[in-house]
């Protein structure tokens, strides 16, 4: 029985082990990208809240740039969270190398599940927002066409 568990464990772990460096790479690049997005958001909110805006049309309120900065902050979080989940998964695979029990494998697979669950939820939200945007664009187009007829 022990040989079967050992063989099964190696059969499952070997493909995961080969993907670990790529998971770490993608996670680290995600952390860096999230950091740049955070810096960009802070710069947008700071610079455009202090800087005087031109008074001639089209004049944009300072709140517009603050909301752009907040959207950038949300983007930074949406990049950071999956990067963190992916990095935790990669670290779990490191623990399998050192302590190859089925419990460590189960922990790694649970972390993989958390990553894909987050990505799936973000995908569903993105599709819904895209559909709402399309409906809003169609409604806006019809309202503009109706306004032109009158």
C-alpha cells in the first residue's frame, strides 16, 4: 500500500513541480505590476487633485481624476490578489518537495482551487459588466438617435 501511495504521489507531483517556476514568475510579475498600478493610482489622485485644471471647455472636474485613481487602485488589488494566491500555491508545492505527504499535496491543491475560484469569479463579474456596458451603449445610441429625430 505504501508503494502505491508513493508512486501515486510522484505521478501527481511531477507535473506540478515542473509548473512551479512559472507560477512563481507569473506571481512575482503580478506583484510588480500591482505595485506600479498602486504608484500610478497615487500619482493620478495626488497630481490631479493639486494641479489647476484649465477653465475652458472641456473642463474636467478634479473628482474625475480621483475616480480614475480609485479605479486604478481597484485594478491594483485585482492584480495583487491572484498573484498572492498563485504565489501561495507555488510555495505549497515547495513544501511537497520537503515533506511529500498527502496532506501537503491536499493543501497545495486547495490553494490552487482558491486561485481558480478567484479568477472564475472575476471572469463572471467581467462578463456581466461587459454585458451591462453593451446594453448601456445600445440604450445610449437609441436615445441619441431618438433625440436627432425630434
